[in-house]
C-alpha cells in the first residue's frame, strides 16, 4: 500500500500561561512512501516522528494537508477503518489474556461482513505465531514472557488483521542491546516476508539505518532529509543531519577557507577548489582519519582504545568544537603509548564543510592537502 503525505501539518494549542503560541509538531510534511517498503522516521525526542505516525494511524487528525492510502483519501477516516496494524512502545498487551487470546482479540472484534469463523481466526493466529516464532508460547501470559517475546506477540497481534500498513512506534526501546539487535533483524525479516508497507519510528539512528529502505530525518517538526540510509550518511544536507547520523558521532571543528584551502587552526588540511574565502563548520567522520607521520592535521594524543578489529584514537585540537576527537583506525597500526602528538591526513569523502550561518552543506571536491 502506497502512503502519500501531502503538506501534512499538525499543531497543538499552547497550554502555558506565558507562551500562548501554538506548538507546531509537524510542519508541511510532504512524502510518498512506496508500496512494500520499510521507512524509518528518525529524529530526537520532540521532533514530530510519533505525531506523524499517529496521523497515519488515525489517532491524530492533521491540522492541515491530506493523507492518502493508495488513491483513497483517508484524512478523515477513523483509525479502525484504515486497515493499519500498530505496535506500541510498551507493547500494550492484555495482561490477563494468554498469547493466543491477545493475538485473537482484534479478530474477535470484527463485525458484520468482516466477521470471521472461529476456525479461520485460529488458523490466522497460528500462521502469524509461526511467522514470528512464538508457536510454543501460545498458552502463556505476558508476565511469563521476556521483553523480546512480548514484542513478537505485539507484532503478531498487529499482523493477524492482515493490515495494508504496519506502524511501529519505538518498538525496541525497552529491550537490552543484544536483544534489540536480534529483534530488529527479525522485524526486517518479517517485513520482507509479508511485503507490508511499514513505518518504523525511532530515535536510534543505528536501528533506522540498519533495517530501513529509506530514512526520514526530522527536527522540530520539519523534515531535514529523505533518502537511502547510506546516501544520507555519505551526503548529509546540513550539520544537524551529519551530527545525528553516525556512531561514534562526527567530529566537528571551526575552520576557515582561505586561498581555496581549508584550514583548521594552523593546519592546512584540504584543497577546496571553487569555495570562496569564509569561516565554516567542518565535520570529519571518525573513519575519515588516516594515520600518517607527515599528515597535515596535528593533534594532541589523549588515549588509544583497542577494540579488536579497530582502535579508537582519542585526541584534541584547538579548533575542535567537542572536548575530544575520536578517530577509528585499523588495529594493526602501532601507536606508542608515550606519544604526545599524532598526525592525520583526511579522506576527502569523509569530510564535510557547512556554511557558518545556515549550516547547509557546501559542495567539496577537494583533495588531501600535502
């Protein structure tokens, strides 16, 4: 099912006595979600991603704009008539019902021509339980399940209605790190097996990038960038997107372009043909550093953290915005623990320049300065 958001806006009335302005949760959001794809809505808390999901579901009505499922305008259609399956952050399972009863519950509430026979309902329940691998748990209650098992029950309950759209609101935030990794892989597997158009809301950029066909990065109700995860990572449109994506996060410096060369303090680190003299923000991905004795970027070494395949080199530089710079280097390099200084060259495709005022990314076709 294709989903089209057409100039969707959602405002909430102010409840404060001092600030009487309305709160714009989502501002003029236009996007077409392709049929059968998994879309990640990504951004910090309060960016409008859950509000967008609730408008797609029908739990919230847009203040402006229209919403379409395929060619059908569903803007004013009640949630129960939209054919969506919703998985909430806290799973929202009925504690007094068994797993089987929880899964069957949406089917038992169907009325009229949609009403199903008991055998059909049981068959559907068994099919989705097998899909999410919880067949052996059907007689247990939620309190007898782990967090990952409860998550699977919630997904099964959403899928049993054969929805045309599946909506997941921060579904992994209550799980530990190892289980989160396993469950997100299972969500992707289930989505591919069913072919259901899925919208996945998260503040965890690693989750969104690992399983999404497309990601939508939001900030303060405004869409910042839409694209394939790797494309957005490699070509951020502004400093916010660059800082939000990536683990460890991008290193940010204050720099200046002078004579078509980028300077970080006293270090000429990159040729920047075509960019006029100006002050800029500079972002360098942790994997963008090349350990080189004659490298143009001179840093003060703080620590070396060996992580098996890689090592994380922690250093400082006068132009760095953050207290420390983190560089990811292959662990076969040797760094003497008593070293005070360390020199880097920079990979041109891992460094980004941003306009000092607008923070919009500037085109860089540069090369490492010698």
